């Protein structure tokens, strides 16, 4: 087993030249380019999804590997999930190749095995660099391609940073350098989550009530506020033609930012990112269109380097406070 620790960005513009210039300033230990084909599996009743598992077969040239990712956690833009890998020769995963202890019981595993079907696929070109950075080794992957399900397709254009060795401090520091490229946004949705939606098997994003209870400590409040903020940022982006939903999503987004700010104010030690957060909150509430340090248009704001760097700083603080 390995625990995948990664930060994902969605890419919204042509970054090839800027990324190349940035990479030239790093120590690159190796690089490669591969065309990857992936098929994701579940039962018709989505037993694996209910277990918060993702199962795929990935093919590259003549080699095929099956991977299962188990329940993990996401804090801000940082994703950490246990995963297991095994070579495979056929077209259907063999679940007994994975450790028995990851399943509720062996009988349940075998029942799922009998009902597995392909649900959707992802195909993309992966450009890969292994970077030595601040005492760590970090894999940078740029994926470009598409996700295909029974109800349509969508493009893949993502940057992923995965920590191979060293401390997560270096991972966040490298992510901050990438955020300065502009045109990147922290990604909370995995390829599998997007694929389930395209297969008609995932629930669409919806407005959520803010979870805030008496006695909630400052760290929990920051975590819940950031989750609420990022959820409604994604909701706003998914409804470009629905002004009503966008207005409600913006209001909920501001509620999340407000909870982060109020929770941070209760902490015994000041957080370095609180002044920038307070400035952003005031800008969003004013909605005056006045020019200041933040873009007036939300679509531009969500890709603005200082905005992405702020979310990364909060996520890094949460990770080290955990």
C-alpha cells in the first residue's frame, strides 16, 4: 500500500510556455511522456462508490495495472488516499489481488467481483517530471485528454503534484510557485468523480447548509469553512447561465470565507493568511466593482494567483495543524 498525497490544479489557459520556463529553474531528475487509457469499474448499484473506493485498469503500451483507491481525506487542495496496485492480464479487475483487510468482509468482496462492469473511461496524455525541491522529491504530471461516459464527455486539463519523498511543506511551496503562473484553480474533484457524473451515476453539486455548531474549535471551523467555500466556488462555475444559482452560490461562498475568518480569529496564535482573507471577504461583500487588489469578475478571481495562493496557504496551515 502507498498513500497518495497530491495537490491538483485545473488548467484554464495555455500554460505551456510559462510552465516550461518555470521547470527550467528546477532540478529535474527525470521526465517522460505517456498516453494512458483508463477504464473505471463499479457494480450497477455502485457498491464501490458507497465504500468510497475507486477502481480502475490503466493501460500504457503493452502494460496494464489495476488500482483501487480507498477512503481518504481532502483538505483544501491536498488529497491523501491509500491506494493499492497490481499488474493484470485481463479486461476485468480481480479484487482478490488486493489485501483482504480493505473490504468489509471477503463475502462482500466476492459479491462485488461478480457484478463489476465498466462505467466510464478516461484517456489522456501525461507529461511527467520528477523534481528535486527543498529536500523533497515531487512528481509533477500534466494530464490532457477527455473523460467519456454514457451521457457525454468532458476535457481533462490538470496539473497534479504528488509527494514522492520528503515533507509536505515542500509540496505546498512548489504548489505556490505553480499558482503564480495564473490560469490555475485548485481542484477538489477527481477524474473518477467527474466520470461518475458523466455516466449518470453521480449526484450533481447542490447548495449546502453551513455546518457550524456551538463549541466548534477554531481549526475545525477553518476546515469546514474552506470546504464550504470551495464547494460553492465549483457550484458557481458549473452554472454559468443560471444567475439565481450563481447568486446563491456566491452568498454561500462568502459564508464559508466568513467562518474561516471568524474561526481563525479565535486561535491562540495569529495566522499569516488572515489579513489577505479579510481583504478578499470585504471585496466580495462590497461587490462595488471598484478596482483594488482583487479582480471584480468572479470567473477571473477564481483563477487569480493571489486567490489560489490564499487557498493553498489555508490548506497548508490546516494540514500542519492536524
